[in-house]
């Protein structure tokens, strides 16, 4: 029922706006507000906190269908429903969950996640934003880069160093920071190659006072909060990639049946058939991976290695499907009026954000080493 509802919404209201969003780089407010009405912004949030309680599987369903229709919209949704709501759900105090999750689930607040800095991308533990306890407040100073929903969000999960020397081992803390706090400012929106409607900005913190009650989890354990959140996010990212890959296959297949060369549709040529077949194989495999790991997460299992596999496989497969779609379209695939070029540009970043694929392979190897020791 959830998939049917989201698919219909995506087909009727999201897909028709995707081209305009890409060309103007406008945030998809219409779609976000409609998702609010449909109750989608709280799909993974437990029912006791105002959400639908549909967990990672439910979340992946929504992201896949949004990826099938508009990657910018899927990205905005993921930053809110996964990267912001997840750390609060799994690590926040009861008071913090009761105060923020119902409003996030209803869409009264839009959320974001801020970890990356100029000097700490893949090396996330090297962050320089600091947090100093002064009375009942933590005072944050520093900056963040590439924050999805940065300018449009109301609350942001921010990671800062309470002890620069300790780093990942007790020196990083997660905070829920409201945009209205004094000293919190947003920089200019990044002009990106793809997912152009997804709002991506730097954030700046100058003596920003955050109440002690807004610490997510335990002081000094923020790096663990960040990594567990990304484990969850990577699973949804994989589902979104497969949604976009489904659209690539549909567009390529339809074009291949209509386009004729040498007296027959190009779909009759083995070279094109093999590309379409490979796309179908990768989509089938990627979807199985993503939903299997989502079920593992809902069962409370640790999925650090498995989510890294999902992220790596699905992003690579999604990129290859987009490349095949452009190739099958030939010259017109490189023309802006055909949507496959947009899907190609959107797919490229999936191999970079939420941990580059090179980092994912390091994670997989590290987890394997633990099993072999």
C-alpha cells in the first residue's frame, strides 16, 4: 500500500516537475509539502513519536520511488527522514525524542545533517568545529560543508569536537541545533552538476549556544552516532539509486523500441539487448541487496559491512545504468531535452557522498578482517 501510494504521487506530482527543478535549481517545496500531507516525512519514525513506524524497509520504499521520479526530491527527503531523524530516534534522550520527533514526522520542522568540513571529508574524525561547555550550554564554533537541506532546514544534527586530541575515541559529540540559535548562519547554495534542486550549503557557527539537553547520545560518543547514522543512510541511498536505475531502463527500453536503424528497431540488435539485459540484472540484484539489509536493520542487526556493500554496489550499478541509457539514446542522450542526461548527472554524486566508494571498500575489508582474526 505504501509503495502504491508513493508511486502514484511520484508519477503524478514529482516526475513532471523534475526537469524544471533541474534547470532552475529550485528546492522542491511543492513535493515536500505534499509529502508532509501524505505523512511521508515520518515513515521511519516510531509510532509513539508520531511517525508511521515503518522502519528502514518503509523508508527504502519511499526513497526508491522518489529516486524513480526526481533525485533532487529523493535527496531532500533522505536528509530529513534518515540523516536527521535516525540519530534522534536511536540515540536521543526520551526528552529529546518527545520534543523533536513528532514535529519532524509531521513536517513542522525540516531536518538536516552536518558532518563534513573543509579538512575532514573521508577522514570525518578530523573535524575542527569545536564544542565547549559553558554552564548549561555547549558553545559551538566552526563551519561545515555540503550540508543537504542546509538553507531550508529548521534543525540540524551537527558534529563537533569536545576534545580535539581524543578525536573519534571520546572527542566528538552530536548536537541537535536549531537554525534560530544566535550565531548560526548559512552560506551560499552550491551550484552543482547534478541533484541541482537539492539544497546544499556551508554552515557557520560563531559562539552558538546549544542547550545541554540537545546533546544526541553521550558526550564524546558522537563519532559512533555519525557512523551508525550513515550505515542506515547508505541502505536508503542504495534503494534510491535503484529507483533512478529503473527509470533509466524504462526510458532506454522505450527509446530502443521506437528508434529504427538499418530497417528495424535498435532493440533488435544484440549490442543494445545486452545493455538492457545488464541494466535489468543490476536493478534486480541491487534491490534485493537494499531491502535485505533494510530488513536486517529493522531486526536490530549490525550492518556496517552490509550497508557499505549496498552503497558501493547500488551506486556503481546506478551509474552504469545511467551510462547505458545515454549510450542507447545515442546523440540525443546528450541533449538536454531528453531526461537521461539529467539522470546521468544525478547519478554521479552517489559514488561520492555518504562515504566515497573507496572508503566503503576500506570498511568492507576492515569488517572482513575482524571475522578472519
